[in-house]
C-alpha cells in the first residue's frame, strides 16, 4: 500500500505541472491576441486621423467660417419659414440701395463677357450660367447628408457604397436645357453665302475650301502667274 501511494505522488505532481504550464501558455496567447487586436485598432484610428488631417489641410483657410455662416443662414431660414415669413424678402429689406448697387457693379466686374476666347472658356461660362439658374433644395441636401454621413464629402479613400438617384425635376431641367442648346445650334450656321461674281475655280465644296487655303498661303507668290495665264502672255 505504501508503494502505491509513493507511485501516485510523482504522477500527480507531473500532471499539475503540465496543467499549470498549459494554463500559462493559454494566458500568454490570450495576451498576445489582445495585443494584436489593440495594435490593429490603433492602426485603424491612426489611419483615420491621417485621412481626416489630410482632408482638413486641403480645405480653404476660411472654410470653417463659411460653413458656420451657411449653417446659420439655413437655421435662420427654417425659423422664418416656421413663422410664416418670406425669408428672401426680409433679407432684401436689410440691404440698402448703395450696397445693392455696389454688389451689382462688383458682380459685373468680376465676370465680364470677353467673347469667344476658346472652347474651355466657353464651356466654363456655360457651366456658370447653368449653375446660377439652379436653386438648391437645402431640405433634400440635409436629408441626404444625414443619411450617408461622412460619405457626403468623398475622398480618394471613399468607396461608392450609396446609390444616388437624380430627381425627376433635375432630369427634366437637363432635358429642357439640352433641347434649347440643340435648337440654338440648328439656328446658327457658319455656312458662308455664295458669291455669284466670284470666279469658279473648283469642282465641289471640298475643292473650293482647298483652293481658298492655297490662295491664303501662296496667293502673293502666284498672282503674277495667274494674271499672265488669264491674258495669255505666259511663257
């Protein structure tokens, strides 16, 4: 009996030591997993902070003041509409005639019509003209802003997760403007009037354009030759 008890003693101590080693190993692995999770979380937070800082650095210096001004005007407009007041009319009452005239002169000076300077400038003027005709729907803007959150101002790191659908009024406005452009383009023609007294030296319209191009570049050198051929005195 004594020998049996003595044999059971070392095996029990060995099993308990193995269990303690396994428990310590499991505890270390748990701590390691926790450290990995914390490191990944810190990495995500740092990346988000870097993106936000880069976004703030690219904004204009007066962006915050403009944003507060726009929020104040929107809040004031909602309060006046709730009281049944005409916001635009009351706002105009606070503007004197001198200020209105000065702003009108500044607006004309800021965007003068310089005529056709290039297709890029013409496209820019058309874009400005179209955007001035648009009246933004601030209530719908705020609704979309609340719905999609930070994705309202996308960056290079933003994924298009929200499906945006244009309104029927916006589509109708675009169609009407395109139809007006087509009608205006059809009424305007660059085709020159035909001159009955001009000498016919061509066989079709394409040959006429080519002859005019030759005359523009080499006419001063071939005038005498042409006159001699017409008189019949060419050598």
